[in-house]
């Protein structure tokens, strides 16, 4: 016959065994949960690296917008923001007009053309190469005359690997344009040596496909390794280079070398002059 003491010990043993089983089950579930979380984090990390490394194209289409959004994801510790070296933008609205085809050629290839970007950070003067890139210069002359660039932000600053400020998108998101495309030009310019766009170059952005330029362009403030796939159509004045370096020193929003500039860079007025 089982005594009361033996029964008490049996019940205690059974209770202990149930506790052990619950603890073992809990540990097993925790290991499975942690493994699942680690797996998901690994996929996210790999995907993030892939998105970051594919965002090299200086683009002006929907794909470049997607890349830009991936690239500007803040890091765990938000970068400290440098003081804004620029003024407030002039009053006015961005124009949204677009055109179905490239404007008729009216540029004089034997004349000299300059473009003045009156920005919130200072004037950036460009000497345009009408003889080497007539379609590009003709398009900029047309768009500037329509006020297309006025009040538009320069939406992208790259400070790592390549060193450029990208402008010319009326949406400010990296996927806007005039509604038409212009052909690639001057890709064998003698200044493009060893797959490098030298400091002081102004060139067209594109989608990565031939003849896909629109209105977006980039200003090179430091020698940048790039394949000769972007129409070089002008050079930047010394004064303009000083403005660009001021913008670059303020940094960009992600702290990772590619994002929106911290400086409030807006083109108040763009003017093309023939001489």
C-alpha cells in the first residue's frame, strides 16, 4: 500500500518532470524562433547590399528612383548634419510641362554658349560644347528658355566612389524629365581618359540604356571613375567649382556617400546665353 509520504514524493516527481518538459519545449521554440529571425535578417542584409551596389547608374527613370530610395535608408546611428551653407530658395513653382519629342535643332554649332545656374548656394557657370554635343546643348537652350529648370532642386549628392551633384529633375525624386530623350554625344571626348570623368565636367545622366538622356545632368567636383556612357557637354567655371565643393562639404543625408544633399541646393534660375 502506498503511504501518504510516497504519494507526495510521486506527485512532486511528476510536477518536476512536467516543468522540465515545459522548459525543454520553450528552449526548443526559442532556438527555432532565433534561427528564423537570423535567416530573415540575413536575407534583408544581402538584399540591402545588392540594392546599394546596383545603384551606380546616374539615372533619370523609375528604376533609379527605386535605387535611390534603397540607398538613402538611414544607418542605425543617424549621421550628424552639417550646417546648411545655402540660402532660402526664391519664390516660385516648378513647371510641369513636358513635350513629346526633342525640340527642333536651332543651335549654332559655331557659336559659344554658356549656361548660368543661379542656385541658392551661389552661381554655377558652365561653358557648353555646342560643336561636340549639339543635340544636348540645343535641348538645354530650349528647356532653359521655357523655365523648365527654375525652382528645381539638385536631388542627389555622391561623396564616395564618384563625386557628383545631380540636378535637372523637376520632381526632385530622380525619375523626372522633359518627356523626350536625346541621343548620346561626345562619348569619345579627349577629356575622358582611363574611364574617368575629370573634375569640372558637366555630363548627362541616363537610364543605363543608349540614347536615354532627358533633362537630368551631373556636375563633377572631383575626378570620378565612370565608363564613357554619359554625354559630356560642358565644363564648370572655377567659381562654380568653389560652390560645388561647399555643397559637398556639407555632406549628404545618409552618411553612406549617396543621398540627398544636406545643403538646400535649388536652381532659382537657369539661363543659356549665346555669344
